[in-house]
C-alpha cells in the first residue's frame, strides 16, 4: 500500500512490491450481535401494543425474526405483500437485485401482522406502504418507514429492554437463523429462507457452536 501511494504521487515509477501476496483473510464467524431466544422474547414482550406504534414495531420485529428478512426488504413491503396462500399466510419479500422471495408466515408473525393491520385499517390498500412513519399525533402517515427509522427504533426498543447497545437490524436476521438451527433446522433450509446465494454466507450467522461447553473443556485430561 505504501508503494502504491508512492506510485500514485509520482515519487516512484513502479511498485516493487506488486507481486507480493499476503495470506488470504477468511471470515468464518460473523460479528453481528445475536440475541438468545429469551432475550428476543423479552424484547417482543417489552413492546406496548396498546399503541399503533407498538403494533407496527412488533410486526416489523416479527418478519425480521421469523422470516430472516433484510431491513431493505421490510421497508419495501406493500400491504399486498402479506397475502393468503391456501389456509396460511405468506410474506413476499423484494430482495437485492430485484429478486422476489416468498416465505410462509410463522404463526407468531401472522398474529403480529393481523393485529397491526386491523388497528391500522389499511388491509385493503394493497399497493400502499405496509410499514409507515408516524405523524405528530402518533398516527400512521402515508410515507413508508426507512431503514434509518427502523435502526433508531431498534436502538430505542433495545435500550428499554436492557439489551446490548450493539443490537442492530442484522441482529434479527442472525438471531432468527441461530434459533432455527438450534432447534434442528439445517443450513440448507436456512439458506433458502434467508435467500442467500451461498451456504457459506448463512454459516456466518450460525452461532450455535460459539460457546464451548464445560464437558468439552473437561476432556483435557492432564
């Protein structure tokens, strides 16, 4: 990098270190904050659902926890992207690169969405934004919520619930994947739900093997 800089500033004519290659940096573990299942439940239970803001935020958390949805997909959801498929409901998520990804709604997420839509009274406005900002009187506007709005909301809700300050939008995706794998789910199916191109990407969110148990340590027989 030093020689590259010297070449760019015309102090040297060529970079003598150009052929040098350092060791490949391989990331095997993601750095995203992951919540335990009990922490996730505490966060959901801490929300005051007597207000439209609380119902909206719980529904946002629901789709992020139970569908591994990216925040960009959540902000882009229309009312019609929560739709009935047979006897169950599903989410239509618009992912990166214009890809459409359909995921069956977990029964908890379905409950959260139904409560939010009933209170908001927007169930028939299929082409309008699903998650909206709040006006001065704490009522929904016609404007879609942004990823920065969601991040600020997450920070505020997490602080109230006593969760780590590092909790972010990606925390919900990582927490959902980890909870799924801890309950016997497979990397292949987690990859499909999360719409990852490679299982290696999904593995970065897998924290099931992070903790070394006492039983394993006791195997060190000296």
